[in-house]
C-alpha cells in the first residue's frame, strides 16, 4: 500500500531515511536534522513537497519524497522523485512497480514529466526504471551548497 505521510510517521520516516542514506544507493550520508526538516516541511502543506509511505502487510517498509517544480523545457510542472527507499527484505516484491503506478495516477494531472536520479551502482533500480519507461537524460548534474 502507498499512502500520504501522516504526523504519526515521523519516527519511521526518519529511521528509514537514515537507512537509505547509509546504503549504497546514495553517495554520502546527510545530517539527521535534514530528515526532521523535510518531514515538517511536507506536513506544513507546502504544495511543492510531498512524501509517501510504503507499507507491506501493515508494516511500514519504505518511503518516498517528491518535489514539484516548473520547467520551461518540459512546458509545465515536473515531478522529481527525490528519494525512494524500500527496505532490502521487501525489494523484489513488486512494491516499486506499485509505487510508480500510484504516483503516475496521482500526479498525471499535475505534472508533464517525471524525473529521478539514480547512482550508477544501483543496477536493480535502473533495471526497474528502464522497464517502466524511464530513459537516461544527457545532463550533467551540478550543485553548490549554500
């Protein structure tokens, strides 16, 4: 089951985020306070930030963070899949496919493009994304921390 994040999810959201940021799917960990700020921002009602929880048989087993942004290139809103994490014991059970079906249904009227990032080493995720129709984007990502 995929559902919107709720106030009672704070502890699970932070714990899952910490596991994600200590996995091979990311390049480096982030400070714990980032998880709390993200949780608070999503629950504040910000229309450009959303988070979802992934459940399996009543157990919380994953989470996702979504961000909406305008893109002149896309000609409208773009939904960025900022993070998607499913605990390793629950990967390969179809939850990723279920997640993407849910997101596409829920955001089809809000966004013209879906976009995500993935590390080169995350071959399982890349296989899933390719099967779902995602393509490589020939852009180099650059950041500057403020």
